[in-house]
């Protein structure tokens, strides 16, 4: 009630705390961003290209951030639909045995990567998504010794895994984590590789869901993995995030310092 917004003038003013300014200031305060980050986010939302650095190499068609964000959203929908179909029954049973409710499975948009070498690759092709885009997103892997563009040159990175979408602070899918369902799989957890969308040394799982709780409590609880974060969130805690298979980095701390003064490591 104490906040006034003027769409015509594109300004806001909160008479309770004194904050005010334009759209950039609002995003900086609300999302705890720096000015360049606010400019970048708003430009992406408005589909306004930002000036590029001099001598920067051109971005190949279909491989800009907006293009890859769309591919990652498609991938999240693909994995989620696979979990809900009969082929995902085993993955669904595993998720429920771990204590996840149907509400949480939907909220966190969990998914299932089919136990085939090219299930995603073939589905993407049918939907007009190029192999080069899947490669840029880290969703497929190039076969050794084959630099061709045919579908035979790549295979799905994630197979027979319960899938956890990794979202940035604004809620965009930027990567995935996959939990192996086969007992003999050597890598129990597999993450997306680093891409132009995903830098695991600065990303924290569940920050998009927990940032408001962290800010209001002035405290962040940092845990190790996806399930370690999801179960407290499911139980009603609102300030829990997880690292993504890495140690807590200086960049993680810098991100958290925007929202709170106290960090608890569990």
C-alpha cells in the first residue's frame, strides 16, 4: 500500500522504506542485481540486442542465448513428459521412494531421461531443433572421430536418469543434473557441462525458489545436492540452496552476499 508506481513516467517510490527510481533500480533492488546484470536481464526480456564488444566473433545463427534458452525449456518439457509416461514409471517410483510428493515433482519439474542413446536427439529433430543447438546446450555429446553434422555424429548425454532442471535466479532453465537409476552406473550424478548459459562455479541450485526467503531471514543454508535442497523446501523451509558438485567458491559467496549476511553450511 505504501508503494506507488507510475507506468507513464516509468518510476516507482516506496514511502515506507524510501526506495525509488526507474525500472533498472527496481530490478537491482528486487532481484539483488548489479546494474549491468539488470540491464542484461531486461534486454533479454524485451528481446533488445545489447551492443557487443569490438572485434567479438559473430554468434552463429540459432546459437544466441535466447535461442539456447528456448532449447533448454524444450528439453525440460521433454524430460518431464517422459517421467509422466509409462516409460518413466521406474523413475517416478524412485522419486516417490525418496520422499518426493507429486506436488514437488511438478513444482521442481523433475524429469526422466530415457534409456536410449538417441531418444532426445530424435525428438529434437522432429521438433526442428538442430544438433548444433543441442551440442551448445550440452544435451548431446559428439562421438569421437566424427565431426559430421548428421544425427549419427552425436548421442544423448543423459540416459536412464532422474532429471533435475537447474534454473537461474530469474527462473530460466540453464542446465540439468541427472541421478542414475541403474545400480551399476559409475557416475551416480551427472551435471551439464559448462556452456554459455551455465557456469557452475557461480550458480546455486534452488536460488530462484529461495532468494526471497534468504533475503527475509537474512540467512542462507547451503547444502550439497539437489535432494538435500528439495526436501527442506518441500517441508516448508524457504532459505535452502545447493552447490552443483563443486566446492563453495568465492563467486558463490559473492552471489549469496546480495541476499543475506549469514551463510550456514550443512
